C-alpha cells in the first residue's frame, strides 16, 4: 500500500482537529446552554421573589407598582400579581389585566369583580418546592401552547406572585447560535484547510530536503550538504546527517585506501614469496650439487672435500639468514612485532655503534665522519643499530673508491632525522621507491668489487659478513619505521647518496 505523504497526513490531522473542536462546541451549545440558562433564570427568579415578598400590595397602588417595576427592571421574566384569582398587575400587557374591550385597567380597584384575566389559570405541572414557600416549575400556557418557566409564591390575603419566562426564546437562541456556529465552522474550515496545507508543506519541506540528500547518500554521492536554518530539532538532525555524510565519506575513502594498500600488500607478498623461492633455489642447488659430488665419490681428495663442505656451510648460512630476514619482515609488516622504546641519547647510541664495529670500518677502509649532537629520543636500541647496520652495509656495497661515510643529525622540531651519506654514483629517481621493496635488483654496475654486507646473528646483533646482499635490508628498515609511525627515505647528493630515518624526541 502506498504511503501517504506527511504533508497530507498533517493537513488531514489539523482539519480533523478543527472539526472535532467545532463538533464539541456545537454539542456543548446544544446540550449545555439550555440547562445553564435555566439555572441562571431560576437563580434570578428566586432572588427577585425574595425582594417581591417584601412589597405591601394592599398599600398605595402607585407605590407598590413602582417597587415592582424597580425589582423587575432589566429582567427577562414577566411579573404577575394575582389577588384572589384576579390579575392586579402584570409587567407584560399581553398577560396583564385588561378591560373586556381590551383596554388595560388603570387600577385593580375599578370594577375588579367584573374584570377577568386574559387567559385561564396555568395548567398544573410538577412544582419544585424551594425555601420559604417559593415554587418553581415548567408549564404550558394553554392559550398559545407556549412553554414557560414559572416561579410562584403565595402570600397572605390571597396574593400570589407569578414570575414567568418563555422557553421559546431560549430555544430560538440555541438554534440561531448553532446555525451561526455551523456556518462559521464551514468558512473557518475552508480557510484553516488552506492554512493547514501551507503550514504542513512548510513543515515537511526540510524533511523532503533531508530525504533527497539521504537518497543521494545511498548512492554514495557525497556532494552537497543539507543546509537548514529552522532553529529546531530538524536543524540539529540536518547537522547530524551532514556529520554522518562526512564520516561515511572519510570511512569509504579510508576503506578504498586500505583496499588498495591490501591489494598492494597481497601483490608484494606474492612477489616476495616468488623472489624468496627464486633466491633459495640457488643455494639449494649449490648445496645439492656439492653434496651429490661428495656422496658419489667424485671428490676423493680430502682437501677438495673440505672445500666443498665449506661451500655447503656458506650457502647454508645464506639460506638461514634469508629465512630469518623473511620471517622478521613478515612479523614487522603484520604488526605482530612490537618495539621496546626507551629514552636514550642518540649521539651516544651512534658513537657506541661505530665503536662496536670499529674493526669492520677499518677493514673496509671507510673514512667515517660523525657530525652528531646530544638529543634524547625514544628508540629501540637493537632496531636502531639494525637500521644503521643496513645503511652501513648499503654504503659499503654501493660506495665508490673514495669510501667516504658521513653520519649527521638534523633537528625536525619534535623529531630528529639521522642521515647516513656515502660517496658513490647517484640513484635513478625512477627506482628510489622500489629500493625499499624486498629483493629489488638495482643496477649491478653500482655494486663495488668489495661486496660485503652486515648480517644479523642469532641474538639479534649485527655483524659483518662477506656475502652477497639479497635485498631485504631496506625493506626491514621501512617496516621498522612504519611500526613506530615515522619516516625514512633517501636522496641523491653531491657525489653521493644520503639515506635517512627519523626518531621521536622524548
């Protein structure tokens, strides 16, 4: 079933509310006005009757007539005074005492026995007895068949006071009021319907704007915003929708970025596995070849056998180191390895590293220059030395005949950037990013004849080894820096290459 719009529903509800309110007024006017009016008349009659009780009707005629007129002035009911069944006063000429020819008598004494009332006595009805002899009831006047409210009081000397109020004017007032109310209701309903529709439309306009924008969001279209200035909950809701839109856009962008990164990592892992398999195949082939020759008896010479066993041991060490580096890189990239950061003086850490490998530096005929200063930073001492060892190994392998090595520090506000410069041929800009990938094969022409690298032993310390590089050193440096959320990089400089990494002050 198709849902009705909020505008129509709200308009119908406003119109229904107006109709209910009008119906309640009409019902109240019909059912309550008459009882209320009767109660008001009854109260006025009883109050006037108490005043009329005090009048001396046997005294001077003009005096008591003036008293009656004063008491009945402005009242809706008529006052009739009977003396022994004859009307001696009436505030209404139609009910009052008249001569036989229709003229009103000048006084009740002139020919009172010959005069007669204009209508017979009222038919008996149900009287409601009040205090002090006052009675009130509802009767029908037989001559015109009019309904009357009558309040009656019998005094001494045959005097009866009757107060009468016709019912028909009340009923007519009610009918006229209902007609006026219904006409006004119809007119007001027409005007109110137009106003209600405009109010409902203006009220639902912000909702329609938000609905349109939410539909736009469902299509992952984050252009535009919901701009509302209603000063109420709808404006707050529009701000929440805009905030949700921004959050969704950021989350979607982050997911896309992470998906791209994940795809790159998957490709990188596949390439790493492929390259690792290729790199492992060479030492395995050599080990198998030397071992097969020894087992087959092709190498009877003891000295030659010892040489072959040395080759096997060397290739085994290469395989072990390569496997350890692959596992370490995997743990770093997967986040399963944490660093033990502690505050340390970077200057002392660098000096300690080169003091530890002073013999290696001398063997490689390196000319080391340290331009460092005191600065306390958060470092993992073992990983710190591992990065320096990889940069040092890289400098030895790709350095030129000048063998220059300069280590210097740069203050970067909340960080310290440590540079390791080595003299040598520059690196092509196009391959700089690729050098941080595992097993990347750089231009072999850059490799010096003294191919010596730094190897990490069983206890995590780095030691020099005269072996070929398998290209995981810079990958491990980058992975370590990503764990701590800091940068590393390289740049070509005058007659050399500068590798750098950052540590956080603290």
